C-alpha cells in the first residue's frame, strides 16, 4: 500500500529570481512525488551562508530558485517505491545521498555517492523539477527546497529522525553545524592531543570547534574578526581566540605564536576567502599539516604553491565527509542525549513570510543562525 497523494499542492515559498534580486514570498505549485520521492510538509528551516551563494548563482545560475537546504518536516506523501519512510515520519534533508552499494559508499575514502550524486542544477535526479511558479519551472536548492511550506525530495537524500529531537536543533544539524563537526570527526579524523585552528566561527566553524574538542584536541584556536564570536567559540570548546583586527601580525604568525612557532596539526577553513585559505596553509605544520577546505565562495583562488610542496595537505570537503544515512544519525543521537548542546546557535527566529529578511539578519554581528518557522 502506498501513501501517494497525486494532487498538486499550492503553497507559499521564498524564491530567488536572480543575482542581487530581493527574495520574494511567492505562491508555488509542488507536484506529487514520483516513485522514489517523498513530499514533505516543512515545519522549520534555517539559513546557511551557502544559501546566499545559491541566490547569487553559485555554482550554477538557475532561476527562479526556491531557496533553502536546511530544515525539518513531516512526510506528507510518498512515491510507489518508497519503503524507508511513511506519511507522518519526522525527516530532515541531506544534500549528500547514500546508496550504501557504490564504491564511495562502501569506502571510508569518500562520502560522495556515485549512484545518487551531489545535485547542483536545481533539478531532481531524472532531470525535471517538481516545482513551478507563475506557470514556469522553478529550481530546487541542491536536493531540496526547504524555505517552502512543502517540498519534494528523493528518499535517498532523506533521513528519518527521532521525534524527541528539538526541531530547531534538527534543522541546524541538517547541514551547517554537522558539516563542521563531521570535518573534524570524519574528514580529518583529528587525533587525541592534536592542535587545531578554525577559520570563521559561524555555525560550520563552531561545529568544527566542537568536533575537534570531542576528538580530544588539546588546543582549538578560533579565528574571527567579530569579537562576539569569542564567547560562542568557548561555549563549544575553543581554547584560544584570535581577532585578526587586533594585531598587525598575519593570522598564520599569530597561530604559530600560540603553538611554539610550529603551527597546528589541522586547519579548518570555513570562510572561502582566498587570503584566509593561504593563511590556513601557512598556519599548518611543515611536513604534516592538513587544511580541510569547507568554505566556498570564489570559483577559483590563487594558492601559495610552495606552502603545499613543503609537505602540507589541502583537502576539499563536502558535508564534512559525512554520509547522510550512516553518520548523521550518530550526530543526532549525540544531540538527543545531550552530548552536543546547540543552544548557543539560535540567535534569530522569523516567520516564512519574513524570510526575505534572512540575508540581512545574517550580516548582524550577533547573528549565528536564523530559524524560519514555516
């Protein structure tokens, strides 16, 4: 027996119409899920810096685009072939799929599923959209579109979660914080006794701080030009704070000053700013230092090649190396049993109708995460 509802649903959503265009609340149409898909009634969504990049056309400028990739909701209907979830289940989207059968999914080397690949073109796996606005095709954000009263997503990008999980936490863990936490846990596999530097103390950076501390790092240095981030960082396990605007020295030199001139074992670069990428490379230990690149921004950057030739490693990371089906449940369990406390993340809450203000709120010095109540 299936729970498919074949009716098209008309609902409200936040839509980006082009680069530098204001976000707008629109009435959109959400089609029924196809065979391997799920339609979800969204309860909460949240704002990630990646949403700003998507609205501005990175990595592919497709419009109109229904925004959002973080969120939590309840399954409204399912396709004929869906068995993992049912109507009424509480779920979150993951923009990285997991088939558990391909080379990547069977390996610890990568979390990039080869059967259900990362989606950048705003379409479903079959190359079509389930969304429309004003009679024209609308594009999804990655595998989903969470800033909407309803969305459709392929079940291989969906995780059923414990209904005891606080809904704001569930939304935050669907991307930002988990990405940083996973980068320290899965991507870098930070060893006990290591030294770590984290560039940028937004939700991703705070996740990296917490993940590194949980792995047993003895020194976790946070870098941010916003002085308010010092308290946030310390709440998640940061031991030292660097505000680069308070010194004439380079960031890499300030990090070396805190590590006996050696630099750190691991750097987590969460900003995507080219200058900071090079500072992260220079701040890592000669011969063995590793830089995990999480932040995105510029399509290309100029790198200090000599810094890499001297034995350092610069590694890209998507979703912190996490596999949606295998690893995310572990993080959610840590949240449910109190090992991970996310109270410090939530700074602003708005209604869906106000979501066009989301990017302005992200610019405020006291903002970490904006929660959208659907």
